[in-house]
C-alpha cells in the first residue's frame, strides 16, 4: 500500500517540495536521476517515481533504494503526460519539480528554485538553465546566457528566447501546484511537445522565473528519448495553444510576430525530417509555405539539401561536423 499523498511517513507533514520522475524503460539511467534528487542540499522533499508500464528492470532498481522520501507507483503504459499527472496527484506539496528518468540535477537545484520561488511569489514556475552532456562528456549550456540572462519571463520574452532554445526545460523546472492544476496539467495522449504546451499554458497565467545558471543536465547518450522514437509532427499541440491565446489578445502584435518565428523553428524541424527520411516533396512544400527572417539561412540550407540525393546526406553531415567541430 502506498503512503497517503504528501506524507513522508505515518502522521508526517507534507514536505515543501515534491519531485516527480516519469519512468519508462530507463533502467540504465534511473539510478543517476534518483541519486541526484536524494543527494540534494535541500533534503526536505518527497520523490515519486511513476513507472509507466516499463518492460525492463528500472522499477526494481527504484524499489531497491532504501530512503523513506522515495516511493514508487506502477501503472499501465499511458504516456509521459499521464505519468507526470499521476505523480502530481500522489503529492500535496505546494511546489512540484520534474525530472526525466535519464537526466539529473546539480546538488543545489532545489535549494535554488525554492529560494527563487520565495523571492517571486507572483511567479507560477521557476526554471533554471541546463547543460547538454555529450557522450564524450563535453558540456554546453542549453540556453546562451548572453541571449537569455536571468529574468522574469512573459510570453514575449519566452518566444524571443525559445526560438533559439527553450528557457523552460522539463528536467530543470519547478512549478506551483495550484498554477499547474489551474492550467490543466500535462496534455495526455500527446507524444511530442507536451511539455512545451504545459509551460505555455502556465506562462499565459503568470510570469516564470528564469535563472541562467545551470540546474539540470540533459544527457545526449540517453536511450529511448521521445524525439528519437517519434518523427516531429507537422503541427504541434502547442501551436493551437498559442493561437488561442493570440486570438484572445489581438493587440499583442509583438508577441504574434515572435510566436510565428517560434513556430517556424518547429516547422523547419519537420521539413528537415521529411527531406532526410520521408517525403522530399512534402518537405519542399512546407519550406515554400514557411515565411521566416530568423531562420532564413536554415531554410535555404534545407532547400539545398532537398535537391541533394539522399545517399549523400550522411556524408554532408560528417563534413559539417568536421568543419565546425
């Protein structure tokens, strides 16, 4: 039997922060994620790992961890949004932090986000920058601090930054429970972009604190990444979320312009996939329909790539890496 939601033990008070890790076939990585949570400098927390129907031994590794702050919930496979929503429902802490099973935190992540949340009671969430960790161990920041210094994000700032790299990342963000529930939680049944849709719905309710210091680590060597398993869609669910908000705020001209370029990034991602792996004609058509200033060079590069035989694509990619590495 699972402990009552939000309790660290019989009769114990709910902690100030809960951590939710959705788990699906990440046996190789889950202990790294758990250790980075239980090793936080802020120790008053509860950690809920939601095993979303895994077929490997990841859940058994979670059960083997002897720490009263950790509990495991098992469910039939329903997708990452359902797993996150279930984890939220099993807790009662006022602040909820999320971590993917193949990522990790720096030791003072929770200490920092809770301090920022205390200094900014108007904020619906706190997001920290993150490091991208290559298989070689090389690290790079996910968001360039020169482009995105620490600040309070509103929709305009998010779109301006986000078209170059999302300032809100699912493994380095903490949200206020009430705001997340009011925004409707995570959209279930969505394979890609479900996290961005959630951050946008939160952002449309209030500001998000962005701290340019890295708080999370995204590991490029992780297996079973959603982006590796599914092709980028032609239209993401968050496109509709953006369009509804813009329709309700027709006076926000700057936001409309920046939002369109934000969406163009994902349109070009889909066009690239079509050209390299799927329907070249469809990719070219999408490029013709995409009007962009920000990604003009990328659009031109893809137009050229669409005219090159597919058998040459791998060689061009290796050449590009050799020239710019």
